[in-house]
């Protein structure tokens, strides 16, 4: 660009700024209430084949699987712990019965 100015919408390199009054003109903006031409207005249907179908997320399936696995692991730990407590109780009862004596 002549006179060391930068193209519209671009910034000059760090430390190099144009002299006052030579800033690039602002980009034209659309007035409020108007949408870009590529999008349909409210209440209008998009053109046929205009938008691809939205891909559904399958993250919920993985969450359900992970929660089910954690639940099964917890149930198995509780079952093993209960089985061990029952076995310890049976062993304690057997030991008490073997070491007890009757008083006549």
C-alpha cells in the first residue's frame, strides 16, 4: 500500500503505526435487524439441502456404560466383603464352641 498504510482490516506490525489521520477506514457493518443474505429470516424455512443434519451426541452412552461398570464393581466389592464377614463369624462361632466347656 502507498505511504506505508495497511490494507483495511489488517494491523500494522508491532511498533509501526500510521501517522494520525491515516488510519484505515472502518469496515461497513450491517444495520440492526438485518441478517446476512446466507441465513433465512425468522419464520422462513431454510433452503432444501441447505444445512446438513445435526449429528447426535453419543456421549451419554459412554456415561451410562461407565456408571454401570462402577456400579458392578461396587456391588462385587460389597459381596466379597459380606462373604468374608460371614466366614469370619462362622470361624469365631466354631472356635468358641470348640473351646467352651459345660458346667454341670
